[in-house]
């Protein structure tokens, strides 16, 4: 069957799915940019809408609050950063070598923390989470807990393989990797580098005592 040519008299129908996705991306970018520039308290739905070039009602159609907008924007940004690094979002590899796997994930985290797209808004949100308990809990539950669970699952897998002592609590053990990195990044107490995170993993897994 020969395909028919479009009738010039027929009005062009806009692709609403494409338009909606374009608006969603613009809203994400506007929300992250604003919270980095003016902080969380001064970021408003009205400001996000104006920055994104959409109506306020468009935002309320998809999200109930600015926190919901920022949560989704951050999750998408993190997934995008992982894809750009050639990794699967929300996955810790299991090659059978725990040290290698954790080092790879922390190196990707270093890259993310140095990326201005992520660093600027995440610092603003981290600061707000310290003084605003509700915001802190909301962002921890949505952004931190899923990542923490990945570490827990990987450490449990290592326990089953006999690479970690069976009595070790993975939830506590993962703090050896995450907490020092977060503290150094938030408080500017030292440089964030691959060498630093590799050393964290070595110290955590192999301890400080002399080895034979």
C-alpha cells in the first residue's frame, strides 16, 4: 500500500507527550538551578514556573509541592549522571570482589560531587536539611535510603560469599564508606578524590592493625 501524503488542509496536531516531557525537563532544570542560587526556603513554585517558562498550574498538575519537584529532579539527575558514567543507575556491581565494587561506586560518587549540576543544589538542600527536620527526613527517605540499601545488599552478598564476617551489621559497616566522605564534602575538611575514597575502602575492609 502506497503511503498517503498528509493533507495540507488538515491542521497539525501537536505531540502532547513530547510537549509534556519538554516541560517536565524544563521544570526539573529550573528547580535545581533555583535551589542552588537562592536556597530552599526562597525557592517557590511560582519561581520555578517562571524560570521554566510554564504556568504554575502545570507544575501542580504533576507535583503537590516544591519538595516533590526537587525530589524527582534529583533522582533523574542522579540517574543521568550514572548513565553518562556508563553505569546502571541504582546498582552496585557484584563482581565477586567487594573492594573493587565499592571503590568503583565511590569513584562515581566523587565524580558526581564534583559536577556543578549536582553539587550546587545538593549543598543547598543538605544545608536546609540540617535546620529543617521535615525537609531532612523527606530527602533522606527519598534519596539516601535507596542508596544505603544498595550498600547493605552488597555487603550481605559479601557475607554470604565469606568475604565479610557473619556477625558484622552491614548497616553500620557501610558508614565507614559513606560518612567520612559526606563529612569531608559538606564541611570542606579536605579534598575529595579517587585516592581518598579508595583509601577509605582499604581501611574499612582491612583495618588499621599490622598484617602478616
